[in-house]
C-alpha cells in the first residue's frame, strides 16, 4: 500500500491551507453563496422534469458540462477524442501496490498500530454486467476521507484532524459471484472551494479495473439520507433522480455485525441502461453501446 493517494484524489475537491480564524473573517461579497448555487441546481432540475413530461428521454449519466459544478468546464472533453497507445497510458497509470492483492487489504481498520476513530462500517456488494451476471476477478480499489472529512493528502489542509491510524485506501478482488467486501470507517463530509460554504456529502471513491489499466472506471458511493444531496453540484450533475439513487448504498441489517459494525450494500452495474454512473464518461449516449 502506498503512503499517499496523490494520483487518486480530485484536486478540485481539495482545499488550500486554511487560516485558523478564517470563519471569523469578513466574507468576500463576490463569492457565490450556497443559495446562488441551489437556485441554479433547482432551475436545471425543474427544466429537466418539464422535458421529461414533454417526452424527452431520461438522462441516466452525468452532464459533462454542468454549470453549478464550476470546474466541470475544465473536466469534460472539448475536442474530438483521439485513440491513444495503451502501452503509453499504462506507463502513467496509478498503482496502489506492486504485489498481489492480499485479503487483509480490504480491511481499512487494521492497517496501523491502533484503532481508527469513527463509526466502523462494512460495505459489500456485487459487480454485475448489464444482464445481472457477476463479473469475477476484478480489481476494486477504494479511497476516502477519515471520519472528520480529512484526506491524507498534502493539499488537504482544512482544519479537521488527521487520524494517524487511518490512511483511507484499500483494495480487493471480486469473487466468483462478483462480490466485494470492505471494512472501513464511515467518512465525514468536507468543505471544498466550488462556492461559499460548499460541502461534499460523505462518500467513498471506487475504482474498478478490467484486464488492463485502460479499462479502468471510477465512481462514488454515497450514504442514504444525506442532507447535503440537494446542495452538492457534483451529485446533482446527474439530473435524473432514479439514476442518482444508484449511487446511494442501502443499509443492510443482514450485513451488520453485532457490537461491531453497521452494514451497507451497494452493487455496481457496468453496462446497460441501469449501469452505475462513472466519472470518466466521455462518450455521452454512445457509451450505452459500449
């Protein structure tokens, strides 16, 4: 396991060094407020609902250019896609480890000398294709903030404590039935610089590999009932509620272990009309044919 996750974290979600008394300083009147962003989000949602009533097709994948997500203009393709040499790409691909995946790597609570702080949870599910068939032997990696909403990353300097017993990364291989299972700590919400008082809902990042690095997809899993859902422009880039719901795990009491950890179930669908949203969607509707 590496000492950091520099290759994995989205830089626009991280924050620059914070002043200890920043919350008490006068606010910059030019900074957009959550109310400003929420008005945009609500207007776009209402326009989408009207379009559905008029016969438009549901949008099951995120909009590549979503104005409330201010940096989305820097993230989506603006030019024609070009074929790349797979071997060249693999020279620059991230790697969480250079050895075979060990079974203990899926338990993020035992990687240090002490117990991490926070609510211990179990996250389990299956990786499936569009016909519901299990996808076995897939490398699944996760990374996340700690229970205070802080990443182990030099650019994350917001005033929340670092947990010396929690790095926040793990990996496993899906079983014959497509199943995966992680033991971890429920991550906290954290601030980011999209607008004034912007907070990301608690989430866990998932990365899945096929047979090679060029077959990698990335997504996020959220927790049910989060009050930040309607305020978060990244979550709201998916304007269809049914599609958004596929990113939210379900509390599963059968996974919960007595006096140990709460259980959450989340299946990942790779293809078809019910597939899980992924962050590297560059093909739009054409992706449904892949």
